[in-house]
């Protein structure tokens, strides 16, 4: 009784308008329903919550068609949109049945759909669900995330807004690179365990194409030096350095010798995609397996518009030979 008296009548339309004066970014939250179908909606109720443990939250309306999926799921993803994604925001704010037809998506850690093109993504397990009026507060524990240097999409007073100068000078660019190697032998690729149940690329300090490749663990592999070329340049997360990935071919002796600890070969048509540590590495390995069949490779460079691929054929030639032609 006392509560009812204390609760003053608040006009919901005026309240929504007042809430809308708060400037936010725009996200698409995604999950899978009990049949494994991707579900998602536009949401600007994102809040970062905690660094240790890494927690975030979003508020999901109980009237949304995808509410049951978010209310039952054990995992979900939050994809921040960049300034070029107004259309994506509109699609995911609609009731369209086929929202995921308009975007590329992939799995990272939990299996929740990660939009391939986004400003930043967080792949989360559900930490807690709290009842809150006509919404639930969905608290996620971040299991994996990635970001890009694009400009964010903003939202205020019911309209999209642009955010000026979002990237401080030197941000990301100042970081070192991880040098990864796609080492091939026959139709197999060499991968290294990350010690946490996933596979990553072997890494090395040295970029120079040579017959000796000394891996970060200290083990040496012998390569066919003329078959090493740059394959991909990309960023995974703002806390990580970027990746420079070279494609290389193992010499016959190394291919037949015992492998360094924690390394294993995987056939190109049976790569363990579900256990590749990051979404970016997985996408790159998928592309490599595809291109390997045609012996035509693309060099990928991460750019603001989702990246670019330049095609080359599988054979490299010496600089002196190329220069004299
Ligand atoms: C910019 C923007 C932000 C939104 N934020 C939220 C939100 O935080 N939570 C929510 O439940 N709905 C939010 N919505 C509304 C949902 O996107 C909308 O109801 C959508 O139709 C839900 O999709 P569904 O019914 O297919 O699940 C937002 C819409 C827009 C355009």
C-alpha cells in the first residue's frame, strides 16, 4: 500500500523521450534459439559492468520476438555497430524473419553469432539474468572479444548520430605485431595448442623468409624458402597486438621429423575450426583452405571497410628475376 502510494504516475512516452537524450552507441545482440537458429536485435542498453571478472550487461524487452531465446540461452554476443551500419541497425530493430540474411556472421568462442563486420564484438556466457519490469537485465561474462579502428555509430533522441574523431593518434598502430606462420606440409597445416584447449598458429620473431624458422618456443623448422609469402595482416582485439601471417612450406626433412611439443598437423580439409582460438584466425584458415584448392591466394589487409584481399598465384619468384622481367 505504501509502495503503491509512493509510486507516482509517470508518462511512459515522456519517460522514453527523456531516456533518449542519453547519447549511446548502437549494438546488435545475438544468440541462438533452442533449435540453433541465430536470433538478434538492435539494442542500445549496453553497459560495461566489471573488468574482473569481465562483465557487461544489456536489457532485453519481454515483448521482443527474440526474448524467449535471450531468456533461455547460456551464451550471447554483443556487436557494436560502426558508422556505416545504419542499415544493419534498422534490419535488427525490425521484425524481419530473415535478419541474418543481410549480414555475414561467424562463431568465436561460445557459438553465439558474431557479425563479421562490426566495430567491436564480445562473446559472452550468461553470468546472471535479473528481472526488471518489462525487461530483463542480461549480464554476460566476456569470453572473447575483438575490435577495429572504425568510427562508432551513435544514437540520441531517436536518431543516429556520428561521433567525431574517435581514434586517438597512435592507438593500435603503436602496438607490436604477432608474427604467425601458416606452415604447410603436403595437404596439412601445422597448428600449436594454446594450452587452454584451443589451437593457434605457430609464431616466430623473425619475418625474414629463410630456410630456418625458429619458433617462439625455441624449436627450429626448415622451410622451403622460396615458398614463403605474406598472407594476412589483421587486428584481433585492442588489447592484443595485430597479426602478420606468413604462409610457408615445410621442407621434406622437417615434415618427416618429430614435431615440436604442443604442435600437430591437421589436414586442410579437416581443420579443427570449432577449436581455433579466435574468430579472425578461423576466418583466415577457412579462406586459406578454400584458396589452397585453386592454388591462388589472396593477401588480406584489415581496413576500415571490412578488409581487402589482393589475389596472387601460389608461386613466388625471386626479386632479381621479377625485376629483370
Ligand atoms: C537504436 C535502438 C536501440 C534499441 N535498444 C533496445 C534495447 O536495448 N533493448 C530492447 O529490448 N530493444 C531495443 N530496441 C528495440 C528492438 O531492436 C526491437 O524491438 C526489435 O524489433 C526486436 O526484435 P525482435 O522482436 O525480432 O526480437 C532498440 C531499437 C533501436 C532502433
